[in-house]
């Protein structure tokens, strides 16, 4: 059985299918403690995950614990206005010859994100299966970066209306994960999305323009945006076009 259902005839991501109400009484993200922990337990059923992301919370497995759910404060977010493209990344966009697609190889992207070798990963077999199931239902999307026929980078995450929560990304060539992130932001905002949620800011993400906002602000934006319909284009496009879509004082002349 194929992992991905047939693409819609209009060439855009599928409208997510409705899921039944969650059997769990999940709390809202505003109830998180000082460490961002909302609670432990529940499951990874589609209804649970959709309800959780609509509330601004997400699962983050930790060894030896029941499944933890988090909503950190502050929250890391990225918009097209805050995106920072370095000089070296702009060169990669212009000269790599790479192309990018959406939802063409979601299973391969999840597998690559989970394959961290000695580093280990929080993307357990159960997590991977759960997010692939959400992909089949139209809630999870991936961006793939290709060098010819070779998959060199990608990112996947959960979309709730006009907010996209990036879960993980990978690269097999320098800058390929950054290209995937810029591609996702460009396609998502171009389709009407307003916010890329990266959950937690890191120095690496901060260098790309991710900023921290109070949890309350993020939850207010999510409440405004979560019922919208935003559908990204699926077709392969050259990443070189992104140089003209982003603004950066660091780009080469």
C-alpha cells in the first residue's frame, strides 16, 4: 500500500481529513509548568495529536517516562519578515542546481530525520508511524530537497490552519536542511500561512532568523489561525528562485 495517497488534481496539498474527538481531556498549552511540561501519558492516535497541536502542545518522548507533552515558554517562531539568509546560504540557493518538492517522499524524510546514528533520536518507531498516519490524513507535510534524483535534505511537520509546526529536518549535503526550511517558509507563506513554529529556538535556528515570543502570544496566534485552509503547491521548483523571494542584506551583489 502506498504511503501517500494520490495528489489532488489542482496540485496542492490535501485538505486535512476530519478526525473524531480525542478520548483524552488534554489541557491547553497555557497550563504548562516552568519547564514547558503540560502532562504525561495519553497516546499518539490521530485524534490525540490533532487535538494537541490545535492546543499548542506536542509530544517529546524521554527515556524512562510516560509520553511527555510540552508547550514551551518562550516559543521559537519564524516568519518571512524575520528570515535571515546568510551570504553562504544565498550562494547555495543560486548555484546548487537543487530542486524542491512537497509531500513527494514524506516517509523517506521521516526515516532520514530519525536516523541520527550515535546521537540518538526522539523520533521513535511509534512516533514515526504516528506521523506517517497523520500525513495520510493530510495533517503532516514534508519538503524534500533534491540533487537530481538524490534526496539531500528535508523537513516535516504538522500544519494546523495558518500555523506550521516544524518537527525535524535533516541534510546529506551542506546547507540542504536550511534550504528545506526556507523552501517551506516560502511555500507556506505564499499559500497564505502566517507562522512557522519551531517550538524551541537554538543557536542554529536563531542564525536563520527564528525569534522567541511569549507562549501567550503564540497561543493567541494559533487560536486565530487554526481553522483556516492553507494549501501549499506540490510541484518541483528550482531553489534558485528563493533568492528573489527573500530579503537579506547579506546576499552577494
